[in-house]
C-alpha cells in the first residue's frame, strides 16, 4: 500500500484540519511536537504522510502530485487556479472576500467608473470586476496591509478578506460589495483521485459524517 500524502496550509488551518482528522481516527503525533525540525510527518500504521506548506503553495503541490490531498482556503484555490479537484468544504476558517472602501466609493461602483482596485488577489478581483460586474478597473497588486491603499489615495477600493471588519471600521472603511464566501476546502490531485479512489472516497465520506454532526 502506498502512502497518501497531505499538504496542509501552515498555521491555524493546519491545527483545525488535524483536529477534524482526529475525529475520524487520523492522528499524527509527530506533528504535535512544537520543537520538531522535521518537514515530513508519517503515520506508519495508516500509511499517511503530512507536510506543512505556505497556503499559496498547497494547490501547486497537489496539482503536480507531490501531495495527493491538500487543505487550503477557498481564496487560495481561486487565486492559484490550479488543475485540481475541490472535493469538500471543511466549514472552518469562514470569512468573505469583499470589495471595501470609504462610503463615498459606493457611487463609483454603481456607475461603472474606471477605478483603481488594490488587492493581494489580482485574479479574484479581475474575475469579479470583468466577468461579473462588467466594469473596467485598474488592478494594483499589493502584499502588505491593503487597507492603507484607499487611505493614502493609491486606490479607490480594495478587494480583501473580511473576517470581522473591525480593521476596516477603525480606518474609516467598510464592506461595499461581497465577492464570495470563503472557508477551508479539501482538494485532490486528479490522478490520485483515479488511482486511490477507494481510500480517498472513504476519507471524504468519513469527514462528511463528522462535519454534519
């Protein structure tokens, strides 16, 4: 029996994923050691391997078959647009992708004016404005705190993830439009889905059962 390999998005996502896996009897003690320097963690008994990766890299590992299964946020799946199967919404890490800005920018969105949009997610922003709203915009890619862009006049609005909206409010900004809901998703390599169909399907079925409880 070959190993099934999982790529998990680092941080809170990995912790929540492992907690969910434990409910269906999948454990990995090695990963609980906070001081470990290991990169790959193994559960010999169940023939499973796990490794942690930066969120945006997870879909890449899965597409190329370095991991059979990945767990990552829906925002990353949309932005990376890899050839992978999205098989399950794990329900945690819920938030929304939104168009945000000062209240006066709402007018500009309604009148389809040419505006500048700052974002860490250029693909998602482009798809939303061009394909759903049919509004031509200039998209500016940023890596740091996006909220700064409309405050200093770099852009009229931003496209970003919103959890509670408190950072926006503190800076005089608000949600103007919702792009899509987000949460942690499980993705599978297309070839693994064929080769290991039985094991992967059982895993999805078991997870669905505990998620619906």
